[in-house]
């Protein structure tokens, strides 16, 4: 019994470390992108509120990705099948990140007295090309993470 308790403590600690590492990874990216968008749109002052939302979104994304890996573990990535493993997952995770970004914009607008649905249209300045560019950058930040996870994955039984 003590060994089971020790093992569960190790797994819990490992899970917490994974969430923290992934939150920091996404938090740095989202903060940088928020600052970039803040400057591109010519907003005044420091985007402290946006940075706060960036870290909240990072923590939520980290948890979604780790839950996804728990439900559907990443298979071992080999050179021959990198894209067949990574591409479908990256698109699903990208949809989650973009969805959370729209939600973030709606909540931010609602906090400033704007209607939630109207505020959603403010994501990416309402510019479809800018939204696509952001989605592309989001995808570029997801792919290295997924490749690393795939390379470190334990081979499935029979591989």
C-alpha cells in the first residue's frame, strides 16, 4: 500500500510539473502575441489586462492538451510518420486555442460593458486575414510541443 501511495504522489507531482511547464510555454507565447497585437492596433499603455488573460488562457490550454493526451495518448513519432500523427492533433488543439481566444475577446469586451457577442467580433481586429495569421502562429507554437511529446512518447505494445 505505501508503494501505491508513493506512486500516486509521484504521478500527481509529475502532472503538476507538466501543467506548469506547458502553462509557462504557452504563457510566454500568448503574452508576446498580445503585446504584438496591442502595438499593431495602436492601443495606448501597457496591456496588463491582456497579459493576465494570456496566462489564464495558457493554463486552460495546458490543461486541455494534457487531458487530451490522457484520453488519447500520443503515439511514438517516427521519422516516417511525423505528420500523420502530429497534423490531426495540431488541428484539433488549434481549434481549442482559437476558440479560447474568441472567448477571451468576448469576456474582455463584457468586462468593459460591451455585449459579449459583439465583443467576439473584435478578435483579430475583426480582420479575417489577421485571424488567419494568428491561427497560423498558434499552430506554429503547437507543433514543436507535439513533436517533442511524440518523440518522448513510450512505444505502444507491439511496436
